[in-house]
């Protein structure tokens, strides 16, 4: 027989687990809870993302429609969370934060380096 303490433990563990699901961009300080991290959101099975991403269900559509918002992903060099804002990261085969991009710009095509520089 469960006296409620087991339920309380499970509830506390779930709350603690959900509290850990926070996306925080290391560049612009954008912070948002997320529902899923990976390439195939369980609420939209027909979609495969090019990189492991932090995904949120779209809060502006009715439940069950499966629409979502990609918040960002981890930098492929430093592993810091970074949003998709062009002032924070670049996607070229994989996501890279701007500080790592600038430190490694010799590894990228000149056109991309020039494009990023023109946005600064």
C-alpha cells in the first residue's frame, strides 16, 4: 500500500527533472524551458533535424498539431548551448558559436567568413 510518500518522491523527482530542462544560450543569455533535445521530436515523428537541437512545442498553436520551435543546439566545438540567432551562432554542416567560429575561421569558406563579418 502506498501511503503517499512514494508518490511525493516521484513527483519531486519529476519536478527536479523538468527544472533541468532549461535551454540557456551562452552568447545572448536567452533562456527558455525546452520539451525535447535530439533530432526527431516525439511530437512530430515525420521530422528529422540536421543536428541535435533543443526543441519546444509551439505555444501559439492548438495542442496536438505537432508544430515546434527549435531554440538552438550545442556548439560543435565548445559544447556550450547556443541559440540560432545569427549574432550567436553559425550553421555550416554543424552549429558553431561565434567565438569558436572566429577562432577557427580559417577552417570555413571565405564567402561564409565574409558573410558573418558583414553582419557584425
